[in-house]
């Protein structure tokens, strides 16, 4: 027995080193029942917190600052490839607008444009199954509706600019709301109180500009007379020099000789006054200054309108390019659905509900589509991922 004790101790030591000792039997049911209750409660609370935090009220923009912040957020989501979040945000804002006449048309154009572009970008990859292809067609039709609405808003904005810069449209522009879609011009350098002029040298039609341009007829120039009073001077006295007779210094001349001598003497000239009466004309404001200030205002407004037209033309060009790509996608999907229907009608087996038949129909449709395209398959394009990598590296740098 003495030799067996060390062996048993060694085995127990090895077992304790290999695995921890099991808990006692009476403590086992308590741990088995208490562990699930301790684990389920935090998960339940965590789920509730996630559900409450995910449901957040939609804040609609009202002021110009809020609208600019919303457009910046939508742009950031679009350029960050968050297409689903981008078009969801655009749709929420567009659906929440109650009165579109109180919103600048440029903001609506940008919302429709980014919503449609995000939908097209998210639907660019092919989806094989029938359910997803129908959902994809629905999304593409929504993008088409957004593009059409943006194009109509752009044409309405251009028409409103043309009506405002027309010479005889002063009465029509009065009393119109500066936020209406048919008569609103919005750009970063434009405000409703400023003046407006056309890109060409046309006559402005706004009230302020017409008031400035109507220069009142001025009368003849008035001349201001300025008079100065001279100081009172003493009377000029002529002191005659003593006359000495050549024959007798002590006797004087007779009266006739004296008067004749004084009469023959020339009188001195009177001194010139220090101050003279001068007529100074009044300083009249020249019409060139008014015309110069009016020309500067017209030039500033013309430049802002030119920039606004450039933005609209750029958006119109982008809409045209995206619309053409969307039309090609819709036509490809239409051909795909027509091929599937034709194959389903000509198939001898009527049980097309099975997965194998659907896969066979899809395979046949792809073969037909490749045959139409000359067996050219669109390869993987890594340029998008390279651009994304470059943007991420530039942000990290």
C-alpha cells in the first residue's frame, strides 16, 4: 500500500494539470439554470436598445442652411458608394415635402438626380433569379421617373430665367414668390433681393434695376453767386505839392495859374481791392457715376446667372448620359424577360416551378443574349475598386 500512494497522487496531479476538476453534483443544476437567465437578459436588452436607436424621426430641411446640409449629406453618401442609403434619404426627403413651391428647384433637381444615379449604380451588376430581376426592373423604372422629374425641373428653371430676363416682364415679376419652382432662380451667388440680368447684353426686368436705370431729367445747371464785401476805406486825399514860382519863390501864382496847373496834373490810380467777386459753379453729380455703379451691378448679376446656366447645362448633360445608360439596361432586361417567356411557352415540360427548370431557362436566356452580342462577355472591371482604393489612401494620407 505504501507504494501505491505516490502513484495515486501523481495521477491526480496530472489530471489536475490537464483539465480543471469538475464541479460538485449539487452545484451543477444551479449553474445550468442560472447561466441561461444571466445570458438572455442582456441580449434582450441589447435588442431593445438597437431597435429603439434604429427608429429615429426623419428631420426634414426647412431653411437654406438645412437644405445645404442635406444636399451635402446626400453627396457624401453617393461618393462614398453608399447607394442604398443615398436613394433612401432622397426618397424620404422628397416624400416628406408638402408644398414643393416653397422649395428651391435646384435642391429638388439634386435630390432626384442623386436618387436616380444611386439606383442605377446599385443595379449595375446582373441578378440571375426571376424575383430579383423583377425587383431590379422596378428599381430601374423608379430611376427613370426620377430622371424625368429632374429633366422637367431643369427645363422649368431655364424657362423661368428666360422670362425674368425678358425686357417686358417687369409687371409679371412683381409679386411673384421667390421660392416658386416656375419663377425661382437659385445659386450660391444669388439672392431674391438682388438684381438679375441675362447672359447676353439684354435689358434687366427687375424693379430695383429699372428704378436705377430711370435717371430723372435734370434742369439747367445752377450757378451759385458768391459775393464778398470790401472793408470800408478812408477817402483818398490828394495833397498837392507846393508850387514855387521861378521868378519869385515867396510869391504864389494867381488863381488861374494855380487851377490850370492842378487840372493839367494826372490823378493817381485808385488801389485795387484785395477781394474780388467770383462766381463759382455748383458741383453737380455726373451721370457717369450712376451708370458705372449700375453697370457693375448688372455685370455681377450677369456673372451669377451665367454660373447658374452652366450648372444647369452640366446637370442636363449628366442626365442625358445617365438616361442613355438606363435605357440600355431597361432594354436588356426587357429582352431577358421576353426570352424567358418565349422559352417557357415553347418548353415541353409544363412544370417550370422547379429550381432545375428555372436554372435551365436562365442558362438558355444567357446563351441567347451572348449570341446576340457576338459571344462577348463583359469582363470584371477593376477600375472602380482602384478608384476607391486611391480615395481611401488619399484620405488616410
